[in-house]
C-alpha cells in the first residue's frame, strides 16, 4: 500500500498537463501513486498521459467515456490503494512540499481530513488572488493545526474549509466505510461530496499554507458553462439535506446548512445572465412546486442597482468591502462614478492598486490613512461572513462604522 493516491480527472487539458504532472513528480514526498482518469478527452490529453505513464511507474492512466469530473473521481476512488486520497485537477499545479505537508499533518493528528489553503492564478499562471481570509479557509472562525468536527461548529460548519475537494487529503478508510461518492451533477457534485465527507469526519485539521495554484475560470472549465445548470445547486442542497436527515443531524446542523446554501445559491445565480436566471427560477418552481420559497432569501438580489447603491450610501463616504462578481455586475452598470465611494477594500494582495470598474482596490490598512464607513458587498451574505468582517473591522479600526450588509434588505427596510 502506498501512502497517498492522487486522483486526477482529465478532460481536454493538453495545455496544462505537463505543468501539472511535473509539479507532482517533483514533490518532496515520494510515496504516492497518480491515478489519471481521462474522461473522454478529445484533444491530445490521453497521449500526454500515456507518455508520462511510460516514464514514471507511479502513474496509472485510466481511459473512460466522458461522464464529468465527478464520475472520473469516482473511478479513481474505486482503484486507489493509498492510505490517503488526494483529489487534484489536471489544470492546476502544486507547490513542491504540498504532499509532504498534508501527509505529515494528517499523520500528526491522525486526521480523517487534512486541509491546506490555495491561491488563484489565471490561464497563464499569474497570481490573481492570494491570502484570501474567507476562501478556501475561513480564518476568522477556524483554529489552525487543531482537530475539529461538526460538533465544534454547529452554526458555521459548512463554511470553514471550502467546498472544493482538491485542497483536502482524505483518509481512504473513511471514504470506504461511508461509501462516499460524487453524485451526477454539473458543478456542485464536489459540494455534495465535500460537505458529506466533512460530516462523516471525526477529525479534521487545517493549515493556512498556500500549497495549490488553482486556475480559476479558465477557458473550457466547468465554471464557464455551469450557469446553464444552475438548478443543480438546488439538487445538491436537497442531496445534502437528505443525508443529514438520514444521519439524524439536520436539526443539529440546520443553521450551518442554510447559511452555506444561501451563499452557494447566491454564488451560482451571480454567474447567470437574465435568460439563464429566469430558466433557473422556472426549473426551481418545477422541482419544488410547493417548497421553492424556502430558498427565497438566497435568490439573486436584482433590486441592487447603481441607483439603489447610491441611495443606500446617501451622503456618507464609504469603501466597498469585497471585489466580488456581484458588486462588479452592479458597478459596471453605472453611468457615472459615485463620488461617495472612495474605493474598494479587498484582502487579496494580488489585486491591490488595480482598477475595479473605475475604482481603485486598496488593502484594509487604507482605513488608517483615510477613515470612512464600510459597506460589505461580498456575495456570501450569510451571517457568519458578514459578522466576521464586522467584528474584524471594528476591532482593528476604531471608529469605523460597518454599514448593514447590502444583501440583507430586511435590516434597512
């Protein structure tokens, strides 16, 4: 038995595979196998994988018909032999000590899941987001290098370590004993697997080391077409809820579940154009004809326009907290710049100094130089994120007022 089985789904990734596989082969930790599952690629991916298979005995290539990343990962789970399973995507690349650090972390704490942080890069590998305090790890709520499980975080458990599978090393025995698999959904199949695995885990531990370079929103990725399948986020939510009910845990984790789903639905709908959004609403009412309004508070806040934002701010001088897709969509509609918005504050170091819809992005430290009120505009509007930002700002910057969250309309109506 090897120490780690790396499961890598591959679909049309010929441009990225050399970088990805080379970053694995050069790992400081050597006791692993790489299970590359070619998911019906139509480009040269399979040939590239076979060449690497010839060169390194640790690499095993499985070729299958296209079924999506979830089905490819499931195939990898079936044949994995390692004590741990690490899911990695073939368009990402990894720091040399990634496997060593996660393996040692898991062994040190006898963990079911060991988690690291990541940074976002563009298609060419340029860093676009780093040191994000909310993603993939919620650093405001998470105690690092310390064992926890759902019993320790009943109100925000599903928003602590991210909903992607690739920043986590899983104990294969836990996956096997709980028969964990990725469901057949476009996009949120990983959400289902990760959240259910998190519930099954008795021992989870995380470190804030950015060990994975994640190519975000690259051409051809599932993110570029998932808006046509937005209804799958509802199916994912029902899948997770059914699991919690089967385990008699829904009442215990209901608040954490609803917080997480509100954020997930708002994120998915933020990717939709108007036609896609209306199709989603139609499908939602068909899927849940009597209960669709249970998600009403999470549906896209179309009432937030440049005019609404201007009225909400009034004559106050503010910084907007969070360079999110949602607020980008709002600001792009502006006819003229709002003079009462002094700029955008974001913790993403890679964005500092850049232009965002005509406004400059600053680090939080700008509040020491030019004090102003803060308007939180991050897309994840649920209490755990808003409250953690409010608490942080009021602690670090005395006298700065955090306005009610722009998404929480009931606070100011």
